[in-house]
C-alpha cells in the first residue's frame, strides 16, 4: 500500500488493560500495569498522547456468568465491552491455573462479539506460580486471539515468581512496549478495517466499532427490517411508494 493512501497517523491513543487477576494485590495486574506504563512512555516519546483504561474481570465475574447463561450482558459488562471496542490497543493479562488460562478470562472472551477486536493490536501477558507454565501464553492465548482476528504482538510477556527481580523481565517488557507503540503509531489497525471491514464476518447488532468507510451496519428502518422485527409495513409500500432502500431490498 503506497504511503500516500495511509490514514493520518494518530496523535492520541487509548490503551485498555484487561486483567483477570483476582488476588489483592495481583501479580497479573502488576505485570499489566508495568506493560501499560512502558507503552505510554514509548508513545509519549513519539509525540502520541496516550491514556489507559483498566478492566478488572474479578468484579465482573457474576455479570460474565449471567451473560454466558442468559445470552446478553448487563450494564456493567456492556460498559467493559464498549471500552474494548473503542480501544486503539489492548494489553490482555491472565493468571495461569492448572496449565491453562484463567476460566474467568476465557469466559469473558467467550461473551465478546467475534468481530469486536478485529485488527486491534494485542499485547499478551500471563503470570503463574512456576515457570513450567511459560508456554501457556503462546499455546493458548495466541490462538484464542488469532480466532478473534487481532494483531497479536510478536513478543508476549510471562512472569513467574523468580522473574520479578530479574533484568530479563524488564527487557521483555521494554521490547513488548516498543512493539505495541510502533503498531499503534503506524495506524495499521485503522487502515485494515477501513479497507477490508466488509470482508470480515460480522454479527447483527455487534458492539464492534465500525469504520466510517465500508460499514456493514444494517439499516433497521427499512420496511422489510420493520416487518422482520414484528412491526407493520407502512401503507405507502402497498400503494407503490417504496423508498430506494426498500426497493433495493
């Protein structure tokens, strides 16, 4: 793609930290916060103003369970979903339990619309009580977010208890933050969605933030959509006065 066709590079960025840690204090939240702080520093150096929102999944556990069984989120969970939809990048962090991601973390992702995170930069992170779980990030989280069609960063960050005092953890955090900042600054996510949004499969009434161009939102005000929703077709349709949208349908 020639550079002239790229969208204007962002001057502001909104990062969302998604933390599935439930303890207080939480090592998962601590790792996610360090990643967010370093990413903000890198963006500021590049002249991009960045703000960070945090979604703690612990207080949302009941809402997530209800959404899983009832099929729709309550107001508190919907607010978290909208925050993700509006994010320019996401830092997703989970503790590892029994050689797998937190059930709370997976349940939250399960209730998200499949197109909610299309082309969003995602930095993956995990914590565990032993380094034997280090591959969970790449073995489970990476494939999960590949299914969600995100731009998952090359570097993922894992921390076991022995890592917290090591310089190597700081190096990995720095590298991951550099990758996140570079991807956000490039505007690649916006470019992908603006050019190819219609090429993805979308859900009706999805929470995904649609681009201004190539939107697949459905006009529910046409006669056929009103009829499908249980309404009545206006008399003008019977009289042959059909608007262009209705005639095209």
